């Protein structure tokens, strides 16, 4: 079993829809939770970062962490065609070089 | 803006060749990383370095080595390329020193390597 599980999609939604992307994990030592966005033929870029449990909002994006369920989510409101990308969750613990463990990524397409 | 550059976007090599992938960052970051990205497997860490001349193995170091002679440059070396090393290779760098907790990594655009 992988340490981080993420549905690879692809996920196709109409413009304006609310998108929910999710990851589950098994390592209870993870404390830092990130979402990266990767456009085609580009490197990933950090979208959201959350420490421990709770919610964080940034414009149309909301990240949620539920450590008791080992479950994290990214919500995108009023989705736009420019949101079409692969979304990667990533997480790390403290110490040990803080290596990131990535999910496999979910491919999202927002259609006009 | 942080900039991480990789020497090639696309590279085609033959089995058995020695391959060098170069990565340069311009933000004086101490930490640098090499990943490979494969469909269905996500990003997997090959090697990382937290200081000049320092290196640590990641999750899949077999068949690879690295070199960090200068702070801004981190090289990935495939000693004898094999077809199962065909992949997208991503370099990243990170702020912070040592084992600091916050982990924003900045990625380069990637090198798509094909080994024939």
C-alpha cells in the first residue's frame, strides 16, 4: 500500500463547477500538507500549504486537513479552464530532512 | 522570483551511455532535490542535497549518482543508462537550512529523458 493515495482521474467538469480533489495517507507522522499544481510540460508549483489539521482559504481555493481520518482535500470554487492541470498532494513530517511524499496526481480538465 | 533551470527539456540517449542532467537555482537555496515522475507512480525522490558536497539517498537511488560542487548547481548522473530510466526528471530547490520544517520546494521545468 502506498503511503499517499490519490485518485488519478481524469476528472472533467464544466466551467463554474466546484471541484473536490482528495488524498488519503497512512503515515500519522505527517504534519505538513501541500497541494501542487502542474501544467502540461511544466514543473509543479506550490498552490496551498497547511500545517496540521484545519482549513485554509486562498481566493477560489480551500485546503482542508482531517488528521483523525488521514484525509486531505482541495476545493476549487467557480472553476475556470485555466485550472486545467494535474494536482498533486504532498506531505511531510518533521525532522529527517523533511522529504516530501507525493500522491500520484489528479488530472483535472475544466471545459467551457 | 525563484528560478530553477534544467539544462535540457528533451534528451534522447542510448542504452549504456553515461548521462548528465544539470540543474541550477538562483536563490541561494541550501537544499536541492532530484525526482523522477512516471504515470501512475507520481514523483519519487532519487537523491537530495542539503549542502555543498553533501548528498543523501532518496527512495530510488539505484542506478543514479549526484554531484554538488557548487551551491547553485546539482547534477544527476546516470552511470549507464537503461530503458527503465526513461522518465521525466524534475529538479527542485528549497529554502531553509538543515531539517527545518517548512517545505516549499521550487521546481524546474523538467527534462524528458528517453533511453533507446
